[in-house]
């Protein structure tokens, strides 16, 4: 567990200036690049950007943004959180990430998913009636491309969402295959089994409630891999949070932006408005990782232990939370949270070894 990967995710939430005016999307995108540069300098392992097609998030072309980040970073692994495969062409997705992998010297990853919003379906001419079959078949195509690249064999696939692929080669090939690719899951057992069936590592998007409630999904994933005679694959976690010098400061900085964002999205989905009490409860017992470096590290370590995760990605952006505040959070995450998490997990491992010897 001391080898845990600790990353950061952002959707490029549209932020506000000191007077509360929303910043242009172009400015937000440039700010995300600066945030990734800082993450690279302070020792963060992974930087993920989520694809969205709505006014409150700036990132709709994640690979382009990641390519810009690749040119200004050295060690940071670069990926998505997530790529909405259902409304994209899996061949083009594979080509774009193979290209990103080349220009970043092997640092590219993709997390494939259906996303938590549906704007991309009408935007690109897809029907929500095909929600299930689009993801199922496009994931199968992507898996076939990945396997063909690994074996240097042509792709063969037949389904309903496009004409068959028969003897197709896709270029550019990945320099050192396979391309690192995960499947993002929000809590559907069918999606967990699907990830296992195609041999993809699993990323759990845990955005509310006690993270331990996802234990059955982790067990289902490992059981499905075993039944399919596949070797063990890693499990990752994506959850929101914010780091400041003290617990009180972190809560007071995050709450105003969090409340507006949560109520805006909640109204779209038929949820009631949130409250400060709900916010504080989610920090204390749920899946908001908010507080001082010590508090956040302790909570991350507890989740990693509970779920047997090998990666934890903190979604550090939240609505209009300011760029400068996020930069300070990233700095604390890299310089203080990450070493503390590894220390916590290392101490726990030594305790377990001592107990087993005794």
C-alpha cells in the first residue's frame, strides 16, 4: 500500500474572480494547465481532466488540454476523469490517446465511462434510448483495439453501432503497449462486471456516503476477474475534497462554492437543496475529503485500506472555488498529504505484519 498512486482530478469548473464574476472558459483552461504544472512539481502522481459539454465546466476536449500539459510537465501521468466513450468514436479515442502517449513519453492514460451528464448525446447525434448498447459495444471495440495493438494483429469486431471491423489496423500504435486504460463506475454492478469481462482496471467514482459501502463492488470485481480466469487488476477511487492549513479554514473556503454547485446540479436531478449540516456530515462520515493535510491524509488512508485501492484521486475543483485557493490546496496535497498517506499506510502494514508474526 505504500506504493499507492495519489492523483488529482478536475472538470475545469468555471471559476469566479474576486468580484464574483465568472471567468471566461479560455482563462479557466489556462489556469488548469498552471494547476497541473504545480501538481507535477510537488509530487502528485496523476492528473485527470473530466470531459463535459455544459457551461459550468470548461473541458470538452481533454486530450488537447492534456497534450498542452504534457509539454510543460515531466513526470505526471496524464489522463481523463472520464472520457465519455458512449458518444465518441472508440477508434478516434484510441488514436488520440496513443498520440498523447507518444508526445508525453508514455505518460498517457484514459478512464472510459458513460459520464454523469447526458449533454453529449444530443450534441453528437446519439439517442439516450441507446445508452446501454452504445457503451457496451464501444467498450468492446476499444478493448479489441487495445488487444490488437498489444499483439500487433488486425482488429476483428462485429456489432450493431457501426459496420464490422475486419482486418483493420489503427495508427499510431502505442509505443510500449498496452495503453493504460481504466473503466470508471459510479455504482452499477453490471458496470463492475463489464470492466472485469474486458480486463480493465476499475475506478470507483465515490461522490457521497460512506466509501465502505462500495466494498461489495470491489469484492464483485475481484470475484468476476477470478471467474474469468483473469489475474488481479487495480482498483482506484475518485472523490471530491479540499485541503487548507486547518480543518476550519478548509470548510469555510469550500462551503460557498460547494453549496452553489451542489444545489445547481441537484436541481437538475430533482434533489432538494443541501445544507451546512449535510456538508459537515459528509466531511465527517462520507466522501468529502476536506480539512488540514493531517485530516485529509488520515481519511484517504482509511478509504484505501477499506477498499484495497491502489490509486486515490482527489477532485480538487468545486464550482467557483478560486484558482489561487486551488493552487494552495494542490501544494498542500503534494507536499504534505501524499507523504502522510504513505506514512499512514506503511505504519498500518507494519502493524499487520507484527500481528501475523505474533
